[in-house]
C-alpha cells in the first residue's frame, strides 16, 4: 500500500539516504524535504499555540514532528509505514517530548480522525482529494490545516470561476472552506527529487458551515462539471442524468405524501404485507407507492405522460441558467440553481 507521503524528515546534509537505514519508496511518494528553511516556514504559517493538539499525516522520520512537539501540547502522528514509525519513536525516545507524541499506524483514509486543533499533512498525491474532504466533513471543527500537495492540485483548490483549472474540486472546497496558496516548494528541495513541483496550502473550514446538504450539492455540481464547457441545458440532457433525477423525483413525491398524511408503517404493511419479502429495491419502492395510493386518495399522482426532461429544462430556464456553463459559475450561482431544482421536487441524492 502507499507509504507515508512526501516526507518532511530530517535534513541530513549530503548523507546518502541508505545511511539512514531506510530505503525510501519514491513510487509511494516518500521524499525527504532537505531544506530546513521550508520546514521552519511551514511551522510559522501553522501559527501553532501552546494548547494545540496537532494531527500530522506522514511524519516520516520526524523533523517537523520534533519542532512541533517543542511548541504544542500534543502531536498525533499518523503513519502507514512501520519502518518510519520506528525511526520516529527512536527520535523522541528518552526525551521530554516523548510523552507529548501519540503515533497511529495505518491508512489515514480508513481511520477515524481524532480531535485536533490543526492539521499538518504531507500526503501521497493519490489520496489528496479524498483526504481534503475527509478533513472538511470532520466534526468537531478544527482551526486550520497546512497541507503539502502537487502544484497543479493546489492551484485547482484555489482556482476561481473562469480559470482554466476551475473544477468541481475548486467549488466544493471553497463552499466548505477558505483556501490560500501559501508557497511553492520546488522539486529540488526534496531528496530524491519528485517528478512534479509542490505547493503548501492553508485550509480554514467555514464555521458555521453553509446551510446546504453537501451530498445534494455535490450531486448537482458533479453533473454540471462532467463537461464544464457545455451549457447546463446540454449537460442535463444526458439519459443517465434524466433517469437518476426521474427516480429521485418519484421517491420525493411519495415521501412528501407520507409527511403530509402522517401515514403509519402499520397501515402500509396491512395493505402491502409482501413488502417484507421484496428482494428488489425497485419492487420495494413500487410496493410502497401502491400502498400509499391505496391508503390515501389524495396521493400526488404523476401523469402518465410525465417527462422529467421537460421539468429539468423548465427549471434551468426559469432560474436563468439554461445557457450558462459550469466553468464560469460561482458558489452563489449553484446555490440558486440547487434551490430552483429542490423547490420543484428535483433532488440529487
């Protein structure tokens, strides 16, 4: 599995890596940051406090870890490579810093995040996106994260509408957080040098968060950005999109009726007992709808000739976004569009 991330580890001058007793796995993103000025700069930009609990991902051999331990209450270091865990333990063993360090061994994406005030992470590039959203959806809120990324990924995080790099990642991150590009870190600052340039980014979650269902929001944004240069009218004409929204719309209609009628489960089971043995989710929904229609004559009926495509295009036209393209739409635009769809019973999750 991927081990560690680009390592902010000890700067050992011209000492060969083999002399450290570790063969670094560059294929999994293990590179030593040999420039102590960059390490110090990251620590300064993290604005650490004496009372802080810090989550560090990819501590490597611990150069950054040790510097943080001198400034904070506790560092929780998450490392997937047992060899590097051993190096880190050796580094603090017998010092006054040892009792301020907690090491968790394993894959950070498969681990429940602990409580922390700030995060410092050096990640394998391939987990950058899922880790960002794991962080941003984590509760309770943390103050900030200082993260090292591949340069292009970092620039996508901060990209604005109209920019060539503006994408779903940009708008989703900026919905949930303030994002700042702090500094570039050239490949020659690492040993061995990686193939790409890197950047350090600060992410501060918005607290309180926007009052938006993120799964709904992401469903809408995902459709719009599949072809970000297409008009929304064209993007929503995909048969897969129409099928999904038609399915969601029919479920919404039935669930809306349940709320209005306060229908009890016992009544449904009385009129549709075979719901228990239905093996198909689709059949279950059909049974559910049939029972509703039987139990209350005022069930919201969908006309035989109903076409979700027409309803979608009407919403796009009425909200003024039919000819707009995702590449130039900002957060407020997508909030208005989501509200327009939701008010017509069209949902994305």
